[in-house]
C-alpha cells in the first residue's frame, strides 16, 4: 500500500496481512477459504467473540503495535475488545477545520478521489484501482444514480488502526437509512483487483439534503469481520460534525457521492489518487470547499 499524508510524507506498507490477503484472493486454495470467511455468519460470529470479556487480552498488544494514544479517548478501561475498538475520542482531538463552507473528512482513513464519468455507454461510473463501478450497481437504483452524473466519489478506506466513528459533513435533512445486504470481502485494494467489492459487500446509505453541498449520498460499507454498521439516526435534521455512527471490528469504508458543481475537492487529493497514493486523513480535516459559481 502507498500512503501520503497532508505534509507530503510518503510511506509504503507491505505487511504480512497484505501478503496473506493476496494469497487468499489469487490462489485456488485461498479462494476456497474465502467462500467461507466472507459469509455474513462468520462476521457475526467474530463480532460475538470480540464482545466477550475475555477478548480484553487482545487490547494491550494491539495498542502497543499500532501506537494508539488512549489518553485521547473518553475512557481508558474497556469491557471487551469491541468496546475498545469502538472507543470514543475526546472532541478536542477531532475538531472540524474551517467554516460552514468547508468540506471536512467524515472519518479517519485513507482517501481516494474519483470523478463520476460516462464509460462505454454506461452513465455515472467511476474507477477504483482499475475496477469500474457504476453508481447504479453501487446503489441498486438507476433513478438515484442519475443525480450523481458528472459528480465526485470520495472513498475513505478505514484500516484496523483507524478511529472507527464517523460524522456528518454538513447540516441538513437526513433521509432514512437504506440497507443493501451482501457478503463481507476485505476492503484492502488487493481484493478490489480481483472482485468488485463495493458491489458485493453489505452496505448502508442515506441522503443528506445539505445546506452547502446539495444532496450528498453517504454510504457505509462493511468488510471482512465487520458484521455491524451502526447508524444512530433515521430521518431527521443533523448538524456539521455530529456523530453519525460507528463500525465494529475490522477494516471498512465510507463513500461520499457529490452531485455535479456541489463541491471543490482540494487538487492535491486528486493528484495523489492519480499517482496511486491513498491520502491519510483524520475526521474533521479539510478536504475541499463548497462549489463557487
């Protein structure tokens, strides 16, 4: 994996986990194992085990390996590993940068930016790591996909060391949540080279009729060993920076879809994506501004 932070520092990660996933997705025996591992019941079982009190023994090694500062959290003692994984940070450690017209990251993660274009007669398409997706297949709605023609897709990939709560990017009226059942592939780019994970994974989306950015589509995508996406609200009014929900254990993804001429994403983020880098961002960090006519 190739990452770049907002200071331009580049890091390349080639972990044992990446090598294992590559083997599982590219070899026959590994793919046979995956047929079992991606099943929703496996993720639910894994979540159940990580809710047990004995799972606390996993916390200390994880904190040490990933250099997590628990002083930033509301509490330092946890009932289970999942209680630790869904820990809440003190608000001062994730401030919302800029003003009301600023587009902020809704979460911690590794960000990639993709234009939503037309491809071979298919409307509203975007390409992630050489894999093409149509907005219609992502949402399973042809009518809704039409609203995002010519817009922008922001893909925030969360890894296990990230903060796994997320927030609203603007004030406005939120719709009900729409759940799309599916399986649970890893969201590691290694898997995306082999299977269209964002069309197959279980996911949930809602619409935010926002004050500054037109109607933003907000989607949470589950992943391997993530059996639960917890969104707190149904249809209601929300405000910028308000916590929207959280993921249980594992990697996961948040996708924001913006309509044409609704947002101006920082050019460096486009350039980083084009060069093959995921940009490391934190919740509340500025990633763009409202579109100026």
